[in-house]
C-alpha cells in the first residue's frame, strides 16, 4: 500500500505514520498472537482531529481500530488483516484537562498512561485506584474501553465504576459528553456504560471524568488458614463489616500455589507454621489518621482493630490459624508470596490460562467439579480474587487436545452461571467463543445496537462481534 | 373499547383487567398529571407470561407500558392517550427467587415492593440500601427502570450501582439474563446498564440480582455550621476519610430552610445556638461492632471518632460550630428538622419544583447566579444532597410566566454543565425538554438504539423519547 493511497481528508485530519517500520509496533499486540495491517497510524492531538479522522474514514469506508497502550490480552487493540484500516492511536492526547481536588475528580484525555495519571495525583493526596500489571503502558481510554479490572476491584470496582462520564466520538462523527462528571443524571440512556467495555466497536473514547480516592494512610495485612471457601466468605464479610468495606485484597492461595512459589523461590516462606490447604491473603487499607495512629502497644490502631476481628473469627472456628504482619518487611513477604505465583507457574512450562468468574456461591462447586471434567494427566492450578469470584485457572494439557479442554472448562463455567471472560474482554481472541456461547437474545441485541450506531461497520469490526 | 377487541393471544397470555373501574388506578399516575387509556391491564405471574404478552403485543401492534408501584414523578409509568395500549403490571411477580447471605446478593422479581424487600432482608442482618419516600409502594423493577436515587446515594449509589444483573424481556420477545449476579463479566455490551434508567422503553425488567449491605450497628449524627460550600466539601472529604466512606447523609440546610421549618413546626429547634447560614446535617453509619461498643465516656466509639475529626476541622476553621447528637432523641430531632422541609414548603403555597444536579464545584456558582436570573418577586428555596451535587430547588413565581422561569433555570443549569433531571427521570413530563436540551449527537444515538431494539415502537412510546 502506497502513501498516495491515503485519502486526502485523512491525511489532513491528523499526523499519520505510514512507513512500515514506524507502524510496526502499532500493528502487533503484545501477546504476539495478533498482527494486522493498516494504511496508516493516525496520531491525533485533539478531539477535533479524532472527529475529522472518523468523518474521513466514514466517507472512504476505512476501518478504525482505536489504540491506547496496546496491552490488551484479547487482541482487540490491533487491526484485522482484511480491508483498509487505520490505527487511531490516542498516545498524543494525554492531558489532564481538569483536576478538582474538592470533588475528587479528574478529567483526563484517553491517551494518559494509567501509572502516570496516578503519579500526577499523588501530590494531592489522591489516587486513581484502578491498578494492574500493565499500568506503566495501559492508557485510560483502553482501560475504559475494556472495562479493566485488576487487583483493587473488590474495594474500588472495575474501570466502569470509577468513571463518572465520558467524552467520545461516535461512528457518525458526532462528539458526545455523557455528563461532565455529575454524580446524578437521569436524562436518557446511559451511553457511558454502553461505550465502556465496548472495545472500541461503538465509538472512540477521547476523555473521561474519573473518581479519585484518598491515598490510604495505613494498611493491615494477614495470611490466614481457613477451613474452606464458605468460611473464607464469612471471614471476608466480617472483616468488611469491621472496616467499613476497606478490604483491598482477598486472595485465594490454595496449598499447591504456596508450595509452587516456595519451590521456585526458596527464600520466600509461608507465614504460618503449616502451609494451609485453603490460604487467604487479606489486606485492609484505611484512610483514617486515627487508624494510622499508634495504639497502646505501638502498633497502628488499624492492626488492633483487625486483630480483634481475627480473634473473634478464630473463636468461631472460621479461622484455623492467622499471621498478621507486624512490620513492613513481614507485609512485603506475605504479598511477595502471592506476587510470585505467575512467575513460578511460567517456570514450570506452558499453561493454558483461563480468565473466568463465578457467582461467589459457586466457586467451591466449580473447583470440585473441575477435577471430574479434566482428563487424567492434565495439571491444573488455580488462584483467584476470591471476593470478586474471579479465578485465574491454569491448565497444562497432556496429549489431550487443548480445544477440547477449553470446551469442557467453558461448559462447566456456564453450567454454574459463570463468565468466560471476567476481566480481559473479548477482542479478536474470544469473538468466536462469544458468538458460540452467549445467549441468542443478548447476541441479537448486541448486533442490533452495533448496526444502529455503526451502520457502515467502520469501528473495530471483527473485535467482540463477528 | 370492548373486551372482544382484545386479541386472543393477549387474553391467553396472562390475566387481564378490562373493567374501567378495575383499570382506573393503573391508568393515572399518582401526581394526577398523567392519565392514559388502555385496552387492558395485564397481570402476568411469570417471565414466561411476560414474554407471551410481549409477543402478542408485537404481532398485534399494541403498545406496552410496564408498571411497578406507579410512583414515578415523571409520568413514565402510565400509558399515553393515542393508539392501543396495555399496562403490563409486574405486581404479581414479587418473589424472592434466591437469597445468598454469604455473597450478600438477592435475586428478586420486578414486582417486589422496595420496603417489603428490605423487611425480608432484616432478619439476616442485611438490607437493600436504596431508600426514598415512596418505598412502601415503589417496586424493584420501577426503581431500576428509573435508576431511582434517594437519601442514601452518597454511600451506596443509585439503583444502578446496587444492581449486579438483570433478567429482562426485550421488545422482540427474547428473554435475557445479563449475568447471574457476577461481580466481573466482560463478555459484551453492558445491556444491564442500558436497560437501567431506560424507563421501560427498551424492554421489561422481570427480575434482578441486587447487592445487599450489612445493617449498620451504630450511627453518629451532627448538625454543623460551616463558612461556605467549599468548606462543606472539605468537611465531607475529611469525615469520609476518617470513616472509610461511611457517610450516609450530607444535607445542605441553608438558614432559610431551617427558619422555614421552625416557623411551621415550633417544637423543632435548631441544635445550634444560632441558625447557621450554611448548615449541614451529616450522618455516619458504621457496621463495626467495635465502633458500636462504648468508649471510656460511655458513648459509642464511633462518636469519639467523629468528634475527633470535627474538633480538628473546627481548629482548621472549616467548621464554625457543631452539635453531635448524644442520644437517639437528639439524633431524631436533627433529622426531623430536615424531614419537615417539604411539608413546611407545601404549607406556604404552590411551588415549582426542580430536580437538578451540578458538578460539585459548581453548586456555589449556581446559587450565586440563580439570584441574578430570577425575576424580582420570585421566592426561591433550595436544599440538597450536597455530596451528590443534587439540589431540590423550589420557586414560587409571581406574575412571571412559569415556563419562562423554567427556561431560565435550565439555561443556568446547562451553562454550568448540570443535569435537568438528577433523580426523577424523563417520562412523559420531560420528554420535550430532553428533545430540546440534550445534545444532538446523544439524542441521535439514543434514537438509533431505540429503533434498533424496538423497531415497532411498542415499548412505552412517548416516554423519554418523543
């Protein structure tokens, strides 16, 4: 494809990259599994330029994939291989338009990098609470378009819950603003929530007004042994009640996960005398200066509060054993154990990863049934954000066909009313799965909405909906 | 209209009321401002019957208005006066299908009355936190279809935030379930949020899985005098931080509101020596047994915590004076003052009421500018849920035309990026306002979505979209 094939309206709308070497990083996703082609990579600097690009593409029948940090795990952020495409990168739109420290909101452009935004908020005593591994590259527009989750969802919600309003360019080239960060606004259909999680198939998010939270002043972290998952949920509720819902982390660490990490990282120790069959890593974070102040024994009062509830739960036999971190070093050692699971897994070979969620009441049933549906010889490994019902399941198939294995896992997930994509979305990698597994009424409604808002099919076709 | 005009498929789908006397209460809204006509009132007992009704209406071109408690303030819950209609009342679908006390969720049918649901949850130590004046009649389906707010929104969110998933019948007769109460599910467009707040124009909500919360064990309530609204926001943030976001009430009570109530209810006293120009009623609710336990002076420890932060704010001159309730009687007296505002207003004559919201940073500017745009002789009165930016403005026009007055208020609200319907929705009463005031891009997108999901226009036409 020659640069002369670029329609003039497109070339005038924003700066374009057209050299293959310049475009290469925008055309391949970071898992390396998805690679597309494009006429150009457009680098707009303003919402007006995004609008001009959309109008030019609409009139020329050119497909658009909006792209942020390109850290998607589902292949939704790179173009397909058929038809003329542009990548519309938001990388140059990264300004903080307005910070309101009293209302605790920030209006920021879609290309702002998640971690950079967090760092800009820290001097004000505030943080944007969404956080996950790719935060150094992931951009706000992508976080919202994929409804990103991460490790704080239990307390602060997904990206969806942290967004008060959006500015977006719709496929017809109109610019909308869904409400300037209002807390309450009942004037029509909620286009904000329709665009969030739509993976760029219904329009391009150009800016958002986000909720900020005060930075916690003190944390209390414990590693628990509990009798079973039902007890774990009771423990979660009790700790939530005693701390007004301040639990940030509630991670399921079965014995095989703790053993795995200790095998690969011999310096890491289990904080309890015996490795628990059903281990829980729990962390509470408080914004209260009273909780941060030292109590009678010199420890922060938050520790005293958490210790009291753990003692009560021990008496109720909902906890078998517990270690409450008494220092930053102890806290880091506990968290380290959880954080080294993925690396330890990778050292054991190549796993098939599943990003699934279940109703909380079905997590135990899922784990029970899983053993029955797995062919013998398949190694399985599971950890999870238990408070969200979100499990990270890893399977290592033997001779068994990987596809057959996936079908069995998804059959079981759906039988228990779970989700086959809890956090990572659909993109191109699960579009066929969605088409096969989602109920026909929902699929028909999704396709009708897509056709209504994007009748020419220019917005990221092939992602999410096939 | 004769009963013989009822298509057979409709009559077979569910029990119908067709006698004018039986139908009357379903055809008129409780404000008395909206009155429609209908062939029949259908009383389905199951989702299957709702589905059969929708299919019958679709094939016969009959319009449907779904109805819950019929307590809407915007006329969206009664039929129009043109064309054949049925009222589809959810009143007989009020079962609790599943209560999960560990996950703290309940799956309940759309016809469950809000207060009845709350009372069913209390024995389990749980509550459905949405609450407002009409709770004794309002039903869950209507609460969700209108995204109801109320007095707890600051802490628990609107109906939208309290809903994990929906079962609904779409206009094509398909039944969908948006996710069985999953915390995390990124598998497609969020039809849940599209149906919530759609006022029955995109489908009929038949059941929902809702979040439950632990019942607070102790409350601390205070009446404050603060220098201005900026100080009020700083106070709100400080109290939130010290209580992990446990503020349930943060009500703006300007001097004219306090004076008005004391004039009409001479037994009610201002808790402070002098009536504050800028008064704030704040209430914190804690689920912690430690907060509920008595401290050294016999008062609950929550009071001690709140007192400490109020003292600090007093030293910072963010609070001028404060009264912290020391008994249930004192607490009730404070809350009584706020609760008698509406009744006191009504005693003064007929007011035009405005349900508006503003970005928090613009509330003060709105109140300043309001005086300038009001014609002389117009009495104005304002109170509000300050933490949400939600103001309840009442105006008593003199000779001035009421319509002109509304235009001026809405001009000002929109100039400050506010909302002309914070809580009550659009219905039939504000459909023309929405058509005139919403931006063209959003309106076009809303109309496209409506046409895509309801091409025959059978679902509550005339409500929301004209």
